[in-house]
């Protein structure tokens, strides 16, 4: 009965490869997010998405793209991986409405690019 | 870009003592203020979401206050226990739109010493 799940938990890959991280939530939320935890353990928003709009943090390279097959899933696809993409990526979900709803986080995916 | 600041960066507290720390945020265009608790090797968990000036919320020994006019929130822990050791994050949504990613502060790393 995991609320927000991510796969894989660990991902080791080489520079230049394309990879995806999957996220699923069973909370019935209509908004999902991707955050990146950088080397200083700082959480930064990458994308937020609901069935009406995709909001992209303009600092995110266009090699990163979210893909949502349905309301319960928001996958993160990364093209041409670079060393600097190594980080922990967290998926989250919430209800929608003026930022006043708590977000539920997945367990994180540790991506290592070699 | 929202600027959310937390202080102190880290804090050592003796078991049984009470403690508090601060989150400051822009007071203009305020929508909500979130507090999350983040234990090592886990994912962030929501403690409180506050939206109204003067809000005060409590969960067990942990409470939080909100001053939107001056742009700060305090988190209080009464009678600290070793299990309170964690990083405490505050965050605010980018905007009042429906799908709001959060801007997080860098956190206060709390260590409770037995």
C-alpha cells in the first residue's frame, strides 16, 4: 500500500545514455512533481504537472522531460546523460489548489552517471 | 525566484531540552508555508501546511507558527527526543497556481544528544 513509489531505487549508467525513472502514486492526487537533490542535499523543483498544465523550472536542461501516461504516473526521461546529472531524484504528489496541500514524496532514485 | 531561508543550518540539542528554528520567506504574494521532516535515508514527510497569518499548528511535541506580514515561521520542538533527529525543511510554493512546485530552504539539521 505504498503511497508514492519510484523505480528503480538505484540507477548506474554511462554518459551519453538515455534513461527513465518511473513514478506512481495511489493517493488519487492530480498533481505530481519531480525534485532533484543536489550534491549539497538541497531539494530543487524540476517539474510540476497535472492534467491541465506542465510547469517547468526554466533552469532544467531540455534533456529532461516528464511523461505522464495517466494521472497516477509521472515518469522522468533523461537524454544524453551527463556526469552532472548524478543526484537523487524524488517524485512527489499532492492535491491541487493554491499550494496549500502537503506533498507526499517517493523514496527517491539515486542516479549515478559514470 | 522565491528565496526561502532557514536558520540555523545545524543545531545540537540535549535530550529533554526544547528548541526552535526559523524559516523566512518573501512576505509579498504569500500563498502557503510548508514544514517537512527529513530523516536520513528516507524521504521528506509533511509536518504542517499553513496558509493564514497567525496560524499556529501542533502535532504532538512539535508546533509551528506563521507570520506572513513579516515573512517568517518558527518550528518548535518541546522536550526533544533522539527520534527527533532529522533535517527540518520549510518550503513555499512558487505561485498560487494549481500545480505548485515548492521552493525549499536548505534545512535545519537537528541532532539530539542523549
